[in-house]
């Protein structure tokens, strides 16, 4: 196995190895659109933080543009974009330089004018939670002497992209990871934290601290946003798990062990972009 291994590949393999097979082995096109709302919000918040670190201020239209540009996904899932308020579309239409995006927004204006939305738009939620997160970051960052965003780490064939790698004023490395959620966050260790801590350790010989920052938001008016932290730190002996995990993952892929995980809460058309391929299998089975 010579390809780079990321935590998202390992997570995907563990959550449904059949989905891993469709995505990374067969490289199939998605069979259906999925709900991109939480993904959009997560990306938007990350872009807002990045922009704040770079420019010490945030401009929402630039953040939206950067968010849409980042993922081709948004180009294929246009339906979800109709949640934006018409006013904003008109603003985008005038300001957007990229013709493709302009067309996308234009097509939806008529629909939006007639839509009675009792929920706030995804964009309004994104704005509100980004403002709260930036306030939180302003305080948090006061304790850091160095901050790097979207930090790429590579060791052997293991790859990781850290939201933020910072150095505190007592010269301790700390990884920050932001998560958006509608539900009460389940505070627990994940593959991501141990893998990223291990990567930093391998590259710098120092075990970093790790902080998850959960952003819990409401979807109904008034939009509220609650930020919760979860701190953890590994010891050198904990990293033995990584070797076992990587070994199991590599063996599974090399021996073509790709099984459907139909019992997973992610096994539905809202979360799995390969659901329709499995649907024919499900129908045959019945
Ligand atoms: S539909 Fe379910 S079983 Fe099929 S790939 Fe997706 S998550 Fe796996």
C-alpha cells in the first residue's frame, strides 16, 4: 500500500469499508446527493478562522466564496444552496467574479422569493456561529506565540491536516480541532486526536496537547451557539495503538476486506453518497 493514509481514510474504512471501496478503490462517482449543511458550516467556520488569523478581521462574502471554492461537492449539490436569502444572492451576483457561481446563484433567485422560511438560512447560521467562534478565538489566541492553520504533516505515508497547530506562551505545542454540531457533543477520544498527536510527536519529538472545540448551534430562530472545550494529552506508551490500527487498516485493504455496514446511523441517503449503489443490493437481498 503506497498511497498516503489519512485519518479520514482510516475512519471511513472503520465506519463502512464498502464505502471506502467505492470511494478509494473503485473511485466511483457518488450515486446520490447528501445533506451538506453541517459540512458547509464546518468549512465556513474554518475559513472564517483562517481569514481572521491572516487579516485580523472577517469579510463574510470572501469566506463564502472560499468555502464554495474549496469543495467541488458544492457544484454538484446545488439544490442545497437555495436556502440562501435572495438578498444575499443578488449581492453575490453583483460581486462574484466567477461566472459559474454567478449562474448558480441566479438560477435560484425566483425560487427564493417565493419561499417562506421559518428557519434561518444556512448562511445566517454560518455567520452567527463564525462571529461567536472568532470572539472565542480572540481570547484563546492571546495565549499563543505562534499559530499555523491548515498545517500539513507527513510522516512515512501517514498524512494529517491540522486545523491549527499553535505554540503556547509556555512553549508547549497544542493542536486545535473545531467541530460543528447540532447535538450535544459526545466528548470522547477519537482516531484523529491520537493520530495527529502521534504525527507531531514523530516529527518534533514532543507530545503536543490536544484541544477539541465543539460549536453547538441551533437551527431555529433565535440562532444560538455554545462553545465547549475538551482537552487531552497522550503519553508515549499510548501510541502503540496507532501501530495496531495502521496494521489492521493496511491488512484489510490489501486482502480486499470490504464489508457493508448497514447498521451504521450513517447508512442512509442523507449521509452516504453511495447509498443508491447499495440500494440495488438491498433490494436484491429482499
Ligand atoms: S449505503 Fe451503507 S453499506 Fe452502503 S456504502 Fe453507504 S454506508 Fe456503506
